[in-house]
C-alpha cells in the first residue's frame, strides 16, 4: 500500500490510492489465477478421467487406475492437446474469481484489520 507520508508528499488522496491499489491487486490476482488454472488443467483432466472411469449406466465400478497410466492413455489417444481440454472455460472462471477474492481481502485488510 502507499504510505500516508507518500500520499501527503505526492498529493494523492486516500481514496485514489486505495483505488489504484485495488486495481493493482485485482489485476495481479487475475493473472496469477489464470496462469495457475492453465498450468493445473492437465492434472484436473486426468483426475476427472480417473473419477469417471466407466460411467456407462449399469456398469460396475472399474478398478482404480493410476494417474500416470490415465495420462499416458489420454496422450496416446489424442495427443498432449487432450490434457488441456477445457482450459479456456477454466481460465475464464478462475481469473475473475481470484481477482475478486484477493482484491476483497486486501480491501478488508486495509479498512478493518490495519
């Protein structure tokens, strides 16, 4: 945050400094959340495939498969691109959620805790 002495020296109002800080926190959190969502998409895809197994109606539950075996099966059947299936909606959901969460936390931290 911008210190009170710096605000006084530069003639920046407290509200303007808060808005600038909030925008900075929100932007950084959105970028971080989007990157994290993109990087972890392959893990989520493999986890979902392991959880689903044979999801045909009336099918008995298959034995649990190893994550590495499932990942290799996906790569062999559709290439590495298969591991990133659904990355756009995942990033579009995670980015704003992270931005709002971190910006809200920082706003509350400054107004109510410190």
